[in-house]
C-alpha cells in the first residue's frame, strides 16, 4: 500500500507499505487495548473487573502488580515479604513477639531449644543384686534431668550387671536398673519420649576381674545422648 485509501476496504491502515490493523493506540478500542506492531492487543499487565491478574498478583489502577506492597495488605498472621504475603515468623524480625523463652534460641524464625552439652558421662552405680537408686547416686541424675529438660537432647539409659548370676537374670536386672533410672528422670520432669531404657546385662563390663572392686564398677546404669 501507499496510503490508507488502499487499506480502507479492510478497515486497516497503511503502515510501512503494509495494511495493518492499527497505526497508533487511537485505532484500538476497548479497555486496556494498545497498538503494537500494527495489531491491537491488550496492554501487558492490564486488569479490571473482568480481566483478572495471574497467580497471586493484585490489580491496582488497572495494572497487575505484587500481591502486597505492605504488611497491612496481608491477612492475620502474615506479613509482606518480597511482594508476597507469607506467614509471620515465630520470633525475630517481623514476629508479633520477637523474643523466645529463656531456654530457647531463635533459629530461622522459629524458637528452638538451646542445644547444650550435658554431662552424662558419670555412671550411676548400684548395690549387689539391687536396682533401687542409691542416695549417693541421685545427684548425678539430678544434673542430667536439669539439662535434658532445657534442650532438645534425648538419651538412652543402659542398665548393666556384674558377672555373677545367669545371663537371663542379669539381663532382667539390668533392665530394672535402666527402668528405675528412667523413672527417676521422668519424675524430675524429663519427658518420657526423650528417654530410652534397655539392658545389656553382663555383656559390657567396664573392667575385668572377679573382685568386689571390679564388680562394683560394672553394676551401673549409663546414660548416653542419642
């Protein structure tokens, strides 16, 4: 074409020697329509009551944009982050209550029990053929209980016996010792699901010998973190 007259029958316009649907935006009708490369098309990102924005984008003044510009545009328990509504963290920046309880630390927006090392290396010793806790051994368990209550550690209580008696008897005796130590810790406030209790009977002596000195060290309950 040389001019618009050559394209008139088609209702088009002569643009760069070609009949095109439009030359400029005035040739396009309808909300949000614009002329692009000779064709009428909807303006990128246009929105109105009948044209919704994709995904979680929000329509503002006929333009699609981020889901939020400020946290007050998000619902309860949420905040605006990088243009999107996300759940508020439990602690730290953006949380309703940024501080954690004294026994916990804020890690990646969540309150986590402080992980500290507990002194569980001291065995709890028992009298011959007994599984009742000795009064001079309870202080060891008191310290373990205090530590386990205030962090996320869990532990196994392992019961042991000396070599005297049958294997079956000593296995049962070791279990009673493990169960007794566990019960004591639970009574002090340690959650039961943080503790295991098992017996090794006479299988794992810490010292060899057939004397009271050796036997007394093997009649024990060990507590190991897991």
